[in-house]
C-alpha cells in the first residue's frame, strides 16, 4: 500500500477584495476575495511553509505538545519528530524564484534534510505539480512533494481576479502510516494551445475560451472513466471529487458531467482563495482529506495539457491524523490589502522608494557557512516568542514600508532582534505573541536573501496548553 502519509498547506495572510479592482482599473473585479503573497513571499518561501506544516502534521496519539509558558520548551525540534522523514524532495511551480539553479535546495536547507536526500525542481507548467506527485508515488521510500504558485494577471483582467497564491505539500510513502492509498492513476495527454505565457511575461494569454473548454471536457471525462475503471469503482461511489485546473468553465463542466453527486464535489475555493495554479491540486486534495472519513473514495482530477485522474482510498489511520493548520482555519485567518498596495507588490505600480541605499548583495560563502542558522534557524524555528520591545522605522529601506522591528524572547530561552511581517504597525504591542516564518529579506543583483521573520500568532490554539491527550 502506497499513498499520502501527510500534508501541509500555506495560504498568505493578505486578501484582496475583488470588488476593489473595478474602481481603480475600470474593469474586472467581481465578488469574494483572493489570497495575495506578501512582498517578502515568493513560491520558495510559501513552499517552505507548506513543507514545514506537512512535517508537523501527525497522528493525534503523537501530537501532544510540550508544556507551554515562558521558560518552557515549546515545540522545539517539532519538524524532526516524524519517523517518515522524506528520502527525496520535489518542488513544482510555474513561477520559480531562480532559473539555472535548483529552487528545491532552499527548501532542503530550511527542512534540514540530510545531504543524501536529493532535491529536484519540476517547473514551468501547471502540470509539473502532477508530474512531481507521480514521480514520488512511483519512486521508492518516502518523498515530499511541494507545490507553490503565485498567479498574476494584468490589472482589470480575468486572471488577476480569478488567481490566487498558495502552496501545498504532500508526503508520499508506504506502510501503516498511509492515510490515503493511491488505488489508480490514469493520464491522457494532448497537444493544444489554449493558454500560454512567454518566459518573463507578467501574465498569461488565452485562446477563445470555448476551445479550451471543449478539449478539457473530453480529456477530463476520458481520464476519469479510465481511472474509475482501473479501480473498479462507479462514479456514484465517489465520496469526494476534486477537480483542479486553470480553465474554470471546463472544470465546472467536467464536475457536472462526472456522475458524482454535487454534494460530494469539493469546493474549489474560488470565492475565498482563488485559483493558485500548480498549487491547486495539492491544496484541494488537502481540503478533501480534511473532511474525509476512513474508507472513503477521493478522486483528484487535474486538467492541464491533458488530464490526470487519481483514485485514492482513505485508511483507518486518517481518523487519528491531525494536520498542522487546516485549510479552513487559514482561509478564515486572512486580513485585507488595498488594491494599490497589491499592484505595488506585483511591480505594476511603482511608488517613491525610501531615500536609503538598497541592500547589498548577499555573500554566498557567508550564507553557506551559516546555513543551519540562516535557513534552518536552529534551534528556534518552531518556538513561539513574546515581543519585549519594538520600533517602527519609516526611513529604512523596504519594498513595503514601514519596517517594524522587534526584540523577541523565545519560550524555552533565547532572545532575537527580528523584523515583523504580516502585520499592521498599529497593531503591534509589547507582550504580543509571535511565531517564526521563512521569508525573502531582499533581492540584489538577482540573488535572493532569504531569512526568517516573526509574524503575529493568530492561531490561538497553538498558544494554549492542552490537557486532553492527542489534541493540538
């Protein structure tokens, strides 16, 4: 038996209200919200957060946290407690931070994986996410598949409103820890051009929408029929149908023609998250797993340059599994961002920069010598902290001023001066609780300087001692 042994997701804190778009752009917009990666987030940092979450999820019987309080050890080393540490790492995205070098090596360093664990990129297309997952499923041992995407369109265009930013990570392995066995996987491939983007272009271009819908409806139906036939399952027996793909009309049509009752079709999160491209299959699969019960059938159908249909059967182990941060909790935890600031973060609205020198290029030898601290933040990456004092600097260089800098005391000992992120300067207070998050400090001469920042602890469940074994 081989399949999914764990998962983790990351949704950025910022949410763009689509109704704000039309007032500025004169067109586009709509209802609901979409997730927006912060100015200090990219696909690598979001992927790192999802991967950390995947390695923190665990069976409830093993998830009781250490006693919490000032001076008490809290979750330190939590990333290293799983028995099924990945033997390989795959990273898929359409928007890599680097070309010519492997982006997955940054995730490898953040997770402090052994040097013998290979790390590979699968980048360029939305279907790369399914390719990475299939490689992990067909390979030996345990693998971690990380998918991450930032979707941007021209102001007022449909991709801007429909897109979303997110990351998802899936652990794949075998044995008693399998939560959802992969029973069958069928793929169909066909060459046709309905969406394309030249390297370096800020947005995709689309062919006439009905053409793509016609092709994907046929391909999706074919892949679904093949997969259900291989698994010996009728459409009416599917408990959760997940349909992913950038062509929303085609996805809706495939759902309606699938033969699966509408009540069993997983919400595509269009009104709250948007479509996060390569991250969507993993994110929506996580949604299905978080609502599934043992012994149920989940079908993941991904429409991208063909179709991939995966049939999964959940196992008894799912009943005791606790994801680190469920998707629903993250969806509800976002905060608003102004449309103008969103455009600035995406490089579409230049604003007057602080009159300070830009950061110098990071030293590769120095970063290499201090990799455990710089990328892994040993030993406090998973500790919570308390703000002792802070300052708001409106003159320091930042792509999104002002800079909020704080002195943080960690539970269990240790003090660190650190920049805050995902925060409004007016809400910072002495005594506020924070957690660490992996971010991009700056980019100079094409080199990204990654390090850690602190963000407000909005998940109060993490900050509360648990008396019931198995709770988190």
